[in-house]
C-alpha cells in the first residue's frame, strides 16, 4: 500500500514503514487474486486468531490512539466477530480456545455493548475447561513442594509426622522388639508453616503475549485460592495495572487486562518491588518476551536489586502451547548472568515449575531437563 522497491516507484521502505504497510495491508488489502478471484478483504487477519492478537498489538505501536480505535472497529466488522457473537448458531460452530479468548480480550474496548456478555460467556467457557485440566494439578504440586520445603529432619516431639516417619523407616523393623526403630524422624517445622510464601506474577500484556496472558490469569487465580500463598497479579505495558483484587474470578481478571501497546518492564518491576515485604519468602515470576521499551539499564539494575535482596526471580518468555517464542535474546542472556533463568514454559509444565521454584531447585537445570523429555 505504501509502495516499495519492487512496485516501480524505486523507493525502498524503511523497516518501520514496512511494518506500517504490513498492518494496513492485513486489514484493508482488497486486491483479488488473479487465479482464484473473490474478495480477499482481511484475509491476512482472518487466517488465525493469534495473528489477530499480534496485529492488534502492532497497530498500537504504529498509530495514535484515535486511529487505533478506528482500525479496531474495522477489524471487528471485517472479521465478522460481531456477527459471530450475536448469532448463537454461528457461535456454536466455533470451538472456543485460548487464541479466540486472546482476540476477544484485545477487542474488548471496541466490542458493542450487546456482544460483551456473549464474549464473557465464551471466555468463561475456555477458562472452565482450562481449570478442569490444570487447577488441581497445580494445587497438588505446590502443596507438595510447600510440605517438602517445610519438612525438617530434627522435629520436636509435637511436630513429628508419624506417617512419613514410619514410611521412611520400614527397613529398620526389629523382629526382636516387634517394632520399627526409627533412625530418621520426619516432621514439619511450625515456623515454616506459619509463614506464607509470596508469589508475584508480573505479566506483559503487549499484543504478542495474548496466549500467555490468558494462562497467567488462570494460574494466578488458582494460586490465589491457596492459603499457604499470598499471590499478587500485576499486568503491564507502558503503564502498570495491579489486578490482584480480581484474582477471585479469572474472567474478571482477564477482562481487566488491556492487550497491546508498548512495554516498560523496568516500571513494572519497580512497582513489584514496592509490594515485597519478605524478600527471602518471595517468588517473582516475570512473564515477558523481554522486548523492553523503557531504559534497559534500569531493567537490569532493578533485577539485580531484587536478586540481591533475596527475591527468587524467574522469567518466562512465554506461558503457552505455541512453542518457541520470539524474544529479546540479549536481555535474556543479561538476566541469566544475574542469576535469573529465562525460558519458555507450557501450561502443563507450569505446576512442576512452581514446585521446583518453591523447593529451591536450579531452574535453569530444571528447564533443560524438562525440554529434553
């Protein structure tokens, strides 16, 4: 649409102009294919929901807010989303999934009022399916890790866990005494049990992170349901939104996010620093592709401060089923040098990741082992 070196103008577009051309063409290119004919309006967008979510993030990067609103409304019309949400028979023919949820959340600000409740129904359907698949596994893995972390081999008499003690000492049964002679006592330290672990999920809500935002919202709600954890949920782009109060309902939480826009990770981490009361009991999970729109030096400095204070920090480049993500390799390497592992994680592995983190395992080694299986 803007022209280029191969269209007879002799002009070569800059990288930014090529990006603008791509997002405009994806929505407004109505050229007909010479061999097949027919209207190709929006074909580049209609092909997949993940592409829509990425496109919605890209237009925020290239255009001012007033133009973005117009383009989003055009996308709703051209993709037929409004009609789909208004007509139950069409909606029944579509299988709701994480990608569709990401698209609906991206369009939340421009969906007509009469479609919003239907959109929430679609989102709740997907969230319920994900909860059935992942929630109890997550609770079980985290509970087991907390129990193991709190266990002590020198318990006071009142703190002995007799069931585990007997199990650990079965081989020490004495036929003469007709009893087990325990060589190893297993128990729970009261001090450890009385201290809640702090978990902060800092979630990048730029357009490319749509799938990760959906899964993060679900896991945030699951973790918040556990009394042994104090969970906070912080969503960010160039601004920061603390959505902790919505953790009781993952659908409300997801609709509190605003997919798309730029990224200021340093600002988000600064906010998270202010939430931390007990650094050595805090696990901060940064979910981001690490494309920093703020000051990179500030980002690395804040991560260094967090690690130095005793906070356990881990970066997930993606929390999705989509495979290897696009991410800033330079920032990932810099974080690794600070002792912060950065890797992608599937939702099915996230419960094990949380358990490994709570147990204090080497997460870089854990990630390598998980990738090899």
